[in-house]
C-alpha cells in the first residue's frame, strides 16, 4: 500500500513539473512527436501497400495449382533460357488432365485472355477491355463476384454460345441507363448477350486483376475468336490451366504429386527428362511479397529510428536540466525521508509521460493522414501499430530518463539542499 501511495505521489510530482514548465514541455514533445510520426507513418504505408498488393492478387485464388509454361520464380539468377522452349498448356491437355486426375481436386479450369479490346453497343463504346475465355469450373478456381444475373450453364459452354459476364465499368459505359441483363453488345465483330454483371472493384494498385474492365465469355467461343498460341510468344493469347485442391490435402502435396505424374504422362516425358511445365502456387507470390515488404519495413524502421533517436536525445537533455533545477527540492524531499526509488520514479515518470504524450500526438497525426481519401492506396493504421508507437514511446522515455533519474536519486541530501 505504501509503495502504491509513493508511486502515485511520484506521478503527481512529475505531472506538476510538466505543467510548471509548459513551453519547455511542448518543445520537448516535438522531437518525440516527429520521431513517432515518422516511424509509424512508414509502417502504416508499408502495411497498407502490402495489404493492397495482396488484395490485388486475390484473383490467383487459394489452394490452387496452375499449370503454366513459366514458373513463379523471382531473383536475378532466373534461368529464363531453360523455360523458353517449353510449350504452353493446350485445350487437349486440359481435357486429358480433367479425365485422368483423381479425387484430390474440387475442380479444374482452362482460361485465356486478350487485352485491348473495344466493346460497342449502339452509339456507346468502351475501349481497353479484356476478353477472357473460361471453362465451366472457372468460378471454382477463381472468384467471379456476380452482382446481377448468373453464371454460365454447361450447355452454354458446350455449345459455345455468345453470352458474356461483364465488369461494372463495361456495364456503366455500354448501358448507362442501367439494366444491362439481356442487352447485346459487339466485340470483334461478334454479338454477345449479357447474362451477368460483376461487382465493382474500384481502383487497385495492381490493376491487372480488376474485373471492372473484364468481359468473361465461354472458352469455346473464345477459341473461335482467337487462335491460341502454342509457344507463348506472339500468334495469339496463351492458355493456363488451374486446379482447385481439397481442404484436407494439407499443402496440396497429394494433388501436386498426382498432377506432375499425369502431366508428364500426357507430354510423354521419359523418367530422366526434366519437367517441361511449371506447377505454380499463389503461395509463391505471397511469400515473395512478404519477403519484399519485410525488407521495406526494416529499411523504413531504420530510417524512422533516426528521427526518434533525435527526440530521445532532446528528452534526455531536458531531464538533465530538470534535475539541475530541482536539486534543492530533491534535497528537501530526501531529508524528509523520501527514498531513492521515490526520486527515481519521479523523474522516470516525467520522461515517460513526455514521450507518451509526444508519441500519442505523432500517432494522432498519422491517423489524420489516413483520413485523407486515397483511391489508389487507401491508408489504414492498425491497432498493432498504435501499440507499437506507444511502446516505443515508453522505451524511449525510460532510456532517455534513466540516467538523469539515477543521478537525482543518488544525490546527497545535504549537498542537494545547499545547491542554488
């Protein structure tokens, strides 16, 4: 109980000292405020950037294995010449893979895309659209967020019917009066009927994944309009195959092992020959993104730490001045029975409070910045970053105040009382 009372009194002494020197307190706060603002702003931007990139990559799906020509590899030593001569997946391979794969998958799809298309409906048109041909199970391996209408039927797929699911931007431009369902538009000389409209996604940092300017059509119709490339270089769009794994297949190891065996059999590879295809997973991209932003966050933290270091030196300097000014009071307190830890806590509390108030001000400034509307990169400050900022403030306060507090606690009361 006595310790609690002494601690409370230390708090009150520190608070009175801060109020009695208001101008000095405010000036001391500025260094910590700028430092915390810098470091939390950097982390907030990095977090928001990473979240935006990961959100933009949602189109690659979860628990998916892609059959493609090029592997998801990153680095300066990428052996591109090794993969240059590989063939791209074909519709025939898709059909064989679909027939030969066992029960380890929930769905398999083939898809291809062609960009830079202009769609027209009457006097309205929209350019730079993506025509994407997909098979029936595409909605299993990828997200197709339909807001109005429906998805394709098996009959529409098999018969290569000219039906389409369009993005929000296409719907707004071709049919400005609304009610796009059942309406027709023309793409590359072919008339299409709208059977579905996707939800609006808005701007993303990586816009390649946005559905807003995407027009999805049955894959057989897509093949009528475009000649698929067999090399992946020129001559038309190239196809990719995606297989959705089951939840009970941890790490998709069973599915990957089965797919590798089936694909090697389809392509007639001998046991000693290397794979001439890549089995890619979205986790490879996620892992690379995580490593990249870890490095960016580390660099940003180091840069921000210099700013907080300057603020810490400012607090330490003020605390030394405060000890010198209150030496006489410290002597009186000790002569009246104040223990060393009471004096120590008094100055430590003062340093920590200074840093906490400055840190809270810096966090508040970052929060105000996040309120500014941003289309491409909306900023969000997490509770974890708020706690980090406060913890850093406490740590800086302890580090900056410990030496002055120890000096004050160890003053001889007789000498301290005589100090002027």
